[in-house]
């Protein structure tokens, strides 16, 4: 379960757009839900003012889950996370969610087989997000060319791809964006291999700011679309954030909201930057006020109200679902 929760945060951010505004912006919320609660709870969520996103974490959906999720109101974005790909007998159920633009997150389910690809294409998800703890095999990677739905691939590992993995990544269609999640910034050898891959790329780095000596390698990665810096601590150092100027950047905070000093350092005018905060306890009125006044797009990911599905401090990694 710890691995699953860590991977889950390695999927809520990358599909989001990086943006900056000089005006106050309301905080957007994502409800992260384990399982599907009863109709009464869903009705209470639907009655809340405004709109929000939902991510439902399901191992194997029950037929009733499709009906319940399809009835949610006030949802501007819905993702369903599974650990195995849909099967033919559930096509009709999944299709009930297609009109809501549901995205499917395949969490450590491997790459889909030809049979699973046929089912995915028949259902017609608005997006398929594949998250793996490892690198793909060449033969399976080539099968992704048969998908007719928008797809992204995220690799959560302790290393960047090496030359030995290059054939597998070259087998992935160039139209499928890649995300690499690790705990250090790329060096020359990593930049070199990444530049051999034609796909667009995003990086998510956990627990450290970019060292000055490694910035030339980061800045010379071709087709780099942006970076996510994940921390569980405040970073008020303007010099560290200035190193990422010119690169769309998201700051993903876990169990902490940024201080005013950190917001001032992070929110540089003209830079495409946003913030994600992953914590279940409520933001204080003071925290809300300073976040909204920052002019940054802010996403707050948390367990919804009226829910018994709180995960407490085991949520590290949940915000990765937007990759």
C-alpha cells in the first residue's frame, strides 16, 4: 500500500497546464477518494458550490461504481485510477463515464496487451495515463502505437533512462509525452540519452532544488516541457527558484503550505509557474488569502468532506496523478 500511495502522487500534476496571472486566483480543489462512497455522500459533494476535480482510486471497479460516478455534478475533471486495465465485460460500464471526459490512470499495471488496447480504444477514454515503477520493454512499448486515445507515459525510478533503455523508449510513439520521476537532477549523461528520444518530456524531482552546476544539462534537454519540484518543506530562497527561470515550473508541496516569503521568491513575473498543495487538513484563512493573492494557479489536493477515506500522512506522492 505504501508503494501504491507513493506512485499515486506521482500522477495529479503533469496533465495540468502551467500558468501565471497578475490577478488573484481562486484555489482549485481536487478530491482524492479511495473507493466510491454511497449515493448520499456523492449527492452532498455534488451540492457543494463551484466546481472541482475528482480522482477515484479503485482496484477493481464494481458495476455500481460506474453508475455512482456518472451521477456526480460539479466536476470539471474526473480521473479513475486502477491497477489493472479494463476488461471486455466492463466496457458498457466504463462508457457511462466517457461523456464526462473521464481519464484513466493505470498505476503500475504495466503496458497494455493487444487485447487490453482493443478494450481501451473501444471505451474511448479522454486520456490514458500510464505510470510504471520501471522502464518498458521494447516489444510492449511498440504496441502503444495501436492506441487511438491520447496517452502519456510516466516512469517512477531511481535513475534516468540509460543507453540500454533507449530502444524501448524509441519504440514508444513520438506523440506520447514522457515523464520521468526521480530524486536528483539530470547530469550530462542523462541529458545525452534524453536528447536521443523524440518525445516531449517533463521531469519531477523529489526533495531537492536544482544545483547550479547541473543547470546547463537541464536547460539543454530538447523538448523539455516543464519540471515539477516536490518538497515537504518551505523554500523561501529566491536564488534557487531563479535558476528555473524560463522553464515552466510547478512546486508540489506535501503536508505544508508555502510562506509569504517563499511565494514572493517563487512567483516571478512573466514565469509560467503554479503550485500544488497535498494535505488533508484545511488550509487556514491566512494561507488561503496569501495563496489567492499570489496570482499563481494553486491546486489543493485532499480527501473530500463527509468522507471516511482519509489516508493521513501516507499520502506522499498523491499529486503525481496529474502527470
